[in-house]
C-alpha cells in the first residue's frame, strides 16, 4: 500500500519541491500551508509521516508537533522537521516536542527520499 | 536634579538611543540583504550550470536514441548508455531542485528586512508624535516629560522589534543541509 506523507510548509515553492521529490519515489503527498492547516488535515486522516517546517504563520512547527502528539493516532507516527533552523537549541526543542528527526534546508531530493525510506519504508 | 539637567539628560538619551538603535537595525537589514544576495547569486549560478548540463544530457540521449533506431544490431551498449545518461539527468535535476529552494530562504530574509524597516518607520512615527503640540512657549517640565515618554516608547519598540525578528536563516550557501534522526 502506498505510504502517505503530510508536507507542511508556508512556502508554495518549497512544497512543490517536496511533492516532486517524494512523488517520484512513489509516496502520496498531501500539502498543508501552515501548522493550523496541517493539524486540520492530520485530524481528517492518519498519515504515515509528517514533514513540517518550523517558521509558519498561524501555528509554527513545534506547536504543530505538540498538538499532533496529543492525538492518539499520532503517538507513533514519525514527524520530521524540514527547516532553515539549525541551532542545537532548536533541535533540542524539536526533540522535546516529539520530532523524530531534523532536516536542514535546502534538501537534496535523493537524501530526503533516503531518510523517508529509512523512517517509513 | 534641576530641570535643566533633566532636560539635558533626556535629550542626550533620545539622541543616543535613536542613533544606536537605528544603527543596529540598519546593520541587520544590510546583513540580511547581503546574505540574500549571496544565496541568490549561488542559486542562479548552480541553476545555470544545471540547465546547461541537462541540455547536454538531453542531446546525448537523443543521439543514443537515434543510433538505436538506425543500427540493426544492438549488443545492449546503447541501453546501458541510456541508463547512464538517465542517471546523470537525475543528478542534475536533484541539484536544480536543491538550488530552487533559494526562494524559500531569500523570501524569509527579505520578509525580515521589511519587518525591520516597518519597525524603524514606527520609531520615526513615535518621534514625530512626541513633537506634536509642542510650541515655542512649551515649558521645560513639559518638554522633559515628553522626552521621557518618547524615550520609554522607543526602548520598548526597539526591544520588541529585536525579539520579534528571530534569525531563522543562517545559510550562506545553497548546499544541502544536515540530516539528523533522533
């Protein structure tokens, strides 16, 4: 069965690159324009993986992760941050919020696909 | 402290505050624009190179396909060459996708610079508002009080502006970033 990914980022061009890269690898990707949109879409169905930016309007990545971890069906779903942030302090906050990994932008499509494959197969 | 000394103090505080905060914020705007310039220049350079490389690969693919169509015997060499060229194309496309992400980073930097400019504009508005209603006859105590209010507002505005503008983009190159699984 095709694995599903929720890609959350307020940048349309970035979402386009993520969809392009992961669709080519056989994943089904749903886009969300910010944390609030991501949370609403996540509540409608359980994705196999959530890939989220940090700095977004309405709800940032950390707030989204904390909200998702409160949902019973998202306790075990891998959540990866894909962000320009690279400080150890932010990574620690991400980890504490419930993120399973941290990817610093810009991403290479092949490396992104490899890490997604490693996490959800 | 005498009123004259208070006036002197408040005026000095105002002048140095405007100079210091203005200098600091303009310096940050300059730094963000320089960083934006670096990222743009590198992205464009890489995209240029990428598109040239893709064009070369496409031409090579076409040559191989033409040879495949015209040759009667095929020992599998052409298929192997096509596979190799396809793999090369894939690498060029990946490099282009990485470079195209400049838009996300540069728009964050430009957004930050614009917010800072708007914040500085607000500071100037505060200065202007501080002088409204002042006349030649305005008493020194009144002037001291106004200057004190303006100084307080400027400190608050400048501090808020600095705390609201977290520097999220530190990249100075368009190389793909680190990946860490917890």
